[in-house]
């Protein structure tokens, strides 16, 4: 999978997970948790930066990779903290999987670019 496609897929999964987590899952107090919108905010940011990723802009791509890695760490830590296998745990699992796919695509893209530079 190309880095740009993986970025779009990751952004869509993050947007969907964040919005679902905010609107469909209530806190024990019966309110919406604003922290559920964090993945959605990252997803929106990744969509905004998509043009730079698609055009192989090094700075934008590295920023997106760093943010993806940060979000991966956050999602893993939250996944571990959620004790029951309910909707929250599955949302974090979906975010983890999409972030790993995106990270793998970015790393493969960086390796391919480095090989292409050495071949010239």
C-alpha cells in the first residue's frame, strides 16, 4: 500500500473512531467524553496534510509519521488501560491497526526513496 493511500485510510478510521466514541459512548456520568475527539482531530489533520504526503513532501511526510507514531503510542496505552472488551477497546484496537498499517507504508516509502536516491 502506498503511503498516501495508507494515510487516507488511517485518517478515515481515526475520524470514524473518534466521532463514534464521542457520540455513541457515554461516560459513567452520562456525558460525552471530549477526549474521544482526539483521534478525530488527528484524522482531520492527516486529511489536511494529505496533499503534502501525496506529493512526497519530506517535511510533511515526516510530521505525519511522527504524529502517527505518537497516536499509536497513545492508543496502545489507552487500549491497555481499558479493562473490559467493550466498544472502547475495539475502537482503540481499530486505531492501533490503522496506525500500524500507516507506519509500515511510510517506512516502506522512505526505504524505497532512499534506494532510488542511491541508484542514481
